[in-house]
C-alpha cells in the first residue's frame, strides 16, 4: 500500500507551549485512522498541522498533494453570498489549474448526490442548516478525488441517516485507495472498515495505537 | 435631456463618461473582494497614500505614474498582509498609514508650492480626463476584467476561505498580491476622477448594495458592476445638470442606490 501521509516526530507549538509533542503517524492508501482523545488533547491541532495550517516546530511531514480537509469549524463568513454548488466546486481546485471543467462540475454534482444534498446546489449557504452545511463541506472534500482525506469530527451535527451516508461515501473512497484520517469521539464507527486503526492522543502525545 | 446629449458630443464629456465608467466598474468589481474580506477601508487608506505619492511626484516634477503605483502597490500589500496576519490590527494599520501619508502629502505640496495643483486630486476632476488618461483607464480596465475572468475561481476561493485554499496547496499570497496590484492601479486612476476623499466609496458602495441582492458570488460581481456603472452615469449627468463636482454626484448616486436596495429588498 502506498504511503499517503508520513509524519515523523512532529512538534506543534502555540507560543512556547507544545500542543503536539513528538507525534509520528503513517497513513497508507485504503487505510482509515481514527484519532481520538479527550477535549484539548491536541487532535484538531494535529489535523491542522497535517493540513499545513499550522507549522511544525520540528519533525517532518510528507504527504500527497491531493489532500482534502474538513475542519471542525469552517473559518468563513456564514453570510457569504455563495450557493452550495459554488462552494462544493471549489474542492476541485488545484495548483496550476485555473478553470473548472465539465468533469469538475459532474464530480461536484456526484459528490452532492452521494451525500444526499444534490437538491441544495443552487441554495445560498446562508439559508442552510448546520447539518446541511456540514454535508456541503464534506461534498467539497470528496469531489476533488483526494488521496488523503482529513476529517475533524465530521459527524458533529449529522443525523443518523447522514452519518450512514457519510460512511458509505468514505468506504467508497477507501476502496479507491484514499487514506482517511478522522478525528472522532465515537470509535464505534470503526465497525465495517476493513483497514482501520485507532490512535489515542493525550496531552499532545500518542497514548495508544490499536 | 437634449442638453446632456449635446454635451456628450464634446470630447471632454465623452472622455469623462468612458474613462469614469470603466474605472467605476473595475473599482466595484474589486470592491466585492474588499467588502467580503473586510478590507472595506483599504481603498480610503490607499488613496491617501496615493495622494502623498502624487504630492511627491508633483514636487519633484516627475510623472505621477512613476511614483504613485509602486508606492500604493507596496502599501496595499503591506496593509493586506498585516490585516490578514493580525486581524484586529488591520483597521489600525490603515488609519495610521493613511493619516501619516495624507499629512506627508500636505507638507510636501505646501513646502514645494504645489498645493493648488493637489486640490484636484483631493476632490477629483473627471471632466479633466485627457486622451492619455482615457487610454490608461482602458488598459487598466482590460487588465482588471481579464484578471477577474481568468482568476475568477481563485478569487472566489481566497475570498471565501483562504485557509481552505492553502490546504489545497494554492499559494494564496500570489493572489493576494494580484488583488493588491489591481486595487492600487484602480485607486491611483480613480483618484484623479473622483478624488482622494471619495474613491473608496466608488469601490465599496456598489458591492455593499449588490451583496443585499445577489444570491451567489458570480451574480454579486455582475450586479456590483452594473450598479456602479449606472450610478456613475447618473452621477455624472447630475453633475452636468446641477453643476456639482462629479465625484460627489457619483457617491451620492451610489448612496441613494444602497438606501433604495436596503428598503426594497427584504432578506
């Protein structure tokens, strides 16, 4: 299996305080890694570091450039004048690619359909519920056909049906060779995932790897 | 009406109409990004930095285009960088830079005895647009509109969520720089037409009105451009009819549109 992510001895600091301290992690194609731990243990900081939003104070990070990230909270204007379809389509953007193609639009529609939100394409994001918006961000992450998918508590705000739908989509991505790293409090989701591991984070360090 | 049409047969009037329309539309398109990214005050800050540059070029008897665009572009990039890096410091950075620049410009023009020349830049003189200005406005408009068409997806992405763009591996600083350069060019050109004191209104007001109406980013850009064009033409006509400064007429037209939209469109 191809390595999609290789993090070695990563340290991430806020000021002088390390929030992640010497974490190493490898994610291979078709593998799903559940990252769990108590609040404030450093889970979200770790995913932000992998996503490139926080610099590593030390250690190395190698990952596929075809990565998508769904943060716990989207740092964007909720009142931004954009339709759900426009937001999803941004997931197909890549460096060096300026224009969207018909296949990008088809991929965006297909991702929205897979997540059960194809009817929301023309709706303004300011009119969507929290759960609908969550699925819009998930569709955006999926439609770019990522090789590495980082999800920070993606099930927050999702009802049971949407949760099932999401895991159906994730199983499809895993079968296509994507590696998924998911921050979650609910490790029961591991059932039905063939290649899966649970990593427990405590005080910025790996406390368990199952 | 016939008087206005007859007036437009004069070269100074049609030059004002064409150059002003082009710059107004470009300013309003860029204004969409500035409003959505909460950089609304930047046009005002840059125009005052532009005023200082023009004072300096006037004192040194150098063509303004050699000094104003590089200074304004540099200032624009620094202000946007500071605003992005230290979110709460953005407005403070603009206030400091703009007041210091305005004071510098006033001192330079006063010491060099060119203060009377500078008043046209403070209040604008769209009717004094020369053939060269018209050509420059055309070139700047082509650059701004072409950039918007080619980089539309990038501008949308960095305006909506710069962090997400970075996770996709997109170099957001490059697009930030492009927006800074385009904004600076439009500000420098717009200063001559509407004046240092009013150019930020031409950038911001149409975008704010359009944001109330538009349901998506693309429609926001288009509606902003249309409002700006309409308000410019109406404001210019009013300036002909009532013999008032064109820049002020344009801003008052834009303000009237904003009030009208706010009253009529319920969201």
